[in-house]
C-alpha cells in the first residue's frame, strides 16, 4: 500500500533532495547506472522523436535531466520538482545553454500539480515514481 504524501513526508522528501542536489551526495551512485546505457539511449531517442513542437512536462525534473534534450529538439518544456535547489540548478543550466525561452522550471508537488488539464503532449520522468503515492501521481499524469 502506498504511503500517503503527508506534510511530514513531503518535507522529508524536499529536504533529502535539496541536500542531494546542493551537496552532490548522489554523484557516486552514477557508476551503478552505467549498465543502463542502451536503455537510456532508447529513451532519449524516443523523446527526441516526439519533441518537435511538443508541449512537454518533465515530472520530477531534478536539475533538468531530459528538459534540455527536449528543448534542444523543439519542445517547450515545463519541468517540476519538489526541491527548490534542483529547480534553481535547472534554471541556471537552462540559461547557460541559452534555452530559457523554451524552459519553465517550477517547484511543485507531483501529486498535486498546479497545471491545467490537457496542457501537455508529452510527459516524461526518470527516477521519480518510487518517491510518490502512485494512485495520486498517475491521476495527475493522466489529466
């Protein structure tokens, strides 16, 4: 049974990710994901194929994992994350890449999206669902 996103749990998630992104505490785990290279390439190719002209939502964007790729290939991307630190890093990287007109990063609870229904052609995300109450998250993604 999924754990409800209580205010306490939400605060713990935000604090964990703020610390992880500001102190780069997860940098060492990158080597464990090296075996997923082919799958990652397939995923990125699928995003690139769908990007031109798309309104895209990156769900749990962190510091902008797929947002830049999508924007570079013609999508207008809204990236959401619970972590203000991640959003700040994502915005700065978007500016560094001169993509800020195609990117909109926002601090937001993925279980309670502050976005209009049917606003996106494409929704993507990586490494987020295990942090969420799936029933709430799937409902938000579907709308």
